[in-house]
């Protein structure tokens, strides 16, 4: 099976967020970029499928600026990806989800692809648009928030589940197909040092991004919330008094009592 | 941008889901006049479900009663939605903030050559564009986007908007434009659904109230105290990573950076110290309550209300008080 995994560099989880001087975006200065956790799950899924299906390859594709995009592609190779393609893009071409989806779709179309995997969203802007848009652009069904993905070689179909508002859904789909995976349900592996060293010299195919049509999503403002001032602590003598005071505050002050 | 606004609705068990009604509320603020919001419903039960939209100020409903859409992916409904948006000459399509809504938004945006945003907590017109506010980075920041183009798709954030009231009326019903759905989209199908049991995991990301337990609960059998409070509040149960790693509760209940991100109206953290790992999954909750026996726990820095005390005493009292207050 030819498996393509689309990945995105995002700021490391515990990064202290700062606003860029123009107030319109995150200040990337000094930020360490890593694979988003959702994509780690997608890559892990690809590697598991590859191991279970002889003759499979994993091709990792990313769209974004230097050097962070190249870094996450190399990190993916260190984890076990066989091939890598980098769509070099900056500014809106790297931040507008539909522009990114179009750039990724062009790169995916150019290579063999039975199954396209990605995270259901990235941990930074959390749009979750790219997977579904990729499905449309590749004329394939797509599914978001997927867990427990299996390939049934006998029928050539994928079987998987999703936790949605309606319950635990079971699905099946033919290939080719785009699957956007839920995060951290499959315990992603970590790379070993020899593989990391080897990944530094691995070839990465580079393709340019092309301007997209259909309007633009432009970041106008990026704001951090005022620091929370700390909890209003409830004074009480008995548990019953604490309960009664809290319920009253939730009803009358916070107005969130259901 | 054309002023027309279309809401693509979602049905669950033949009923319109709450997030669709929330989207209708936003659509009414964007539509050029009252009664000019159009809703598209798809599936064999769409005609019956359309009636309840009248009570929310919807004047016109398009129905696509194709039974194949009952078990088809959002991608198939996006084909119908694109045809409907074109037929109406709509400039904006709104969807609810559900798994279905997210899937539909990206698919429709690509098919309809639109620009798009999800998780919107505020949507306003700005000349010919839409301005959308949305939390990012797990609620640690907020961005404002300008969607600039003739066509925009916006998925709203769950619970961020109220379902609108309207004088009860019967919306006019029309058949949605007939359109051929590509075979691969119908070859993919939902083969089953296990409904969410009350307070159980799958409803976690959609619940208006979440009660999560952490290490302070001490043993798996004590977790019922958390579950009882969640049930009394009509909410969902969550857990910290310590709890799911220990196998006390399944990993599907984990709230945090490596688990689920939730943004309920009310989040109650019980016996959770408040590691950044956990905070990233719940910091965008509207009101946070912490119950912990350690007054120095970092959770109290982000909480709105704090109770320092023994959860084994506080929780039963709180559950009883909640039941009394809700009359259940």
C-alpha cells in the first residue's frame, strides 16, 4: 500500500506564546517547532499499516517555511517514513488552510497514494480543515477524528471508528481515502539515535507552492488572554456549606449552572 | 459577497442537533432580513425534522430525502450543500461545531472554492468580508481572521452561541437541488453507532458540563464520586492523564494535550493538580471550578472558583446539593 502522511510543524507544547510586533500572529522567534501530536498519531498509524502490509511505503509530505518544515520531515524519516516531499511556502500560502490543502493535494497527486493520513487538526490553529479539503481535491472520501483504523486486505476496505457527539461510530470505506486521525490513541513511537543521524542526510523532494484561488483567510489579530487572577476561594465550615455556596455562585454569579 | 446565508444542518436520530440551532442563531445575525435564513437538511427523515426549525426563526428549509445520505460521510452531503449554495447564490455557509460540521466545512470549502474557518466564537460582517474570532492553541490564545472572498464557510464553536427563539411558524419546505453524488462517496458508509451512555466519554467534547477526576481520587472505585456529580449536572466525565495511564478509566476520557480538548460552559476539576499537560485540554472552558486538598495546587491559578478540602467529603455534599437545586 502506498501511504502518504501530511504533517505540519507546530510550536512545542509548552512553548510560552508571544505576540508578534504587528499584533497579527504568533511571534515565532526562539520557538521550537515539532510534529503536532495529531500528526504523530497519523505517522504511527502509517508505520503500523506498513508493517502489517508487505510492500508498503510511507511518503511524508509537508507544506511550510524553512527551516521548521524540513525539520519535521526529517523527524518523520527518523521515525520510519521512506520518502519525503516539501512544498516550500511562506506567509498566507503556509497559513491559510485551503491554500495549504491545495498545495498538499498537488504534491500528493504527483505520487502514488492509496491512503492519505493526517492529523484531524494541528495543535496550533486547530482548524481541522486540511484533511477534508484534501479529500475533495483528491476525489476521495475523507473522515475526521478517526481512531482504531484497520485495513482488511480481503475486501480492500478500511474499517475504523470515530467518537462523535452521536456516539461511537463504526465506518468502512474503499481506497483511495483520506483519514484525519484523532490524537494520541495509538502511543506513537520515538525515534532512535542512529535513525535520527541517518535522517539528516536523507533526500527530500522540494516543490514550489502555487497561489490558490477562492478567497483568502487573513490573520488580523493574535491575542493572549489576560492572566487569570486566581480562583475565588470558597470559605466553609462543613462540606454542605461549601456545596451550597458553590452552587449559588454558579447560578447567580457565573450563570453556568445547568 | 452575496448576502445569502445557508446553514447545513445535522440530524441525529431524526432530530436537528443543538449545534445546528446555534448556527441558525449566527445565520440570523448575518442574513439580510428576518426569515431569510435557509437551512439544508439531508437524509430520509429530513422532512419531518424540518418542522422544528420554524420555532427558531427559520423561514425556508431545503430537504434532500435521499436515504443513502443517512449513512453516508459528510463528503456526500457536501455535494448536495454545494449545489444548494450555488442555487441560492449564497455567500456564506454556516455549520455547527461537531465532527460532522468540521468534516463538512473543509470539504465544502474546497468544492465550492471558498475560504473557511472553524471553531468560531464570533462571526460578523465587515464590508464584503467576514470577520471571525476563534480560540487557538488549546484556548491559550485567540485569533481574529478576515475571510476575504466571494464565498465563506464557517463552522461555529459548540456552546459559543445560543439557539435562537422565534415565533412558532412553519417554514416553507422545498426539495434541495437534485445532484449526482460520486460513487466512491456512497461506497463509504457508517455501519453502526453505539449511542453515548449518559455521562460517558464520547460526549466529552460536546458536553456543556465536564467533571474530571485526577490522581486525588486515589483508586478506581472512588471514581464513581466523580461520575455521580457529572450525572447530577447532566454532564460528561473526564479524567487526567494520571487516571487513564493507571488504567482506572479508558484513555478516551483523557482531557489534556495528549487527550481531548474540551471547552464546556462549566469544568470541574476534582483531585487534579493542574499540570500544563492537563490545562491545555481545558483552559478554554468558560468557568472552571477546582476541588483539591492542596491549596498550593496550580489548578487554583486558572480556576474561577476553588474549594480546598477533602474531595471524599465535598463531592457527596456537592452532588446532593446539585440534585436538590435541579430538582432531580
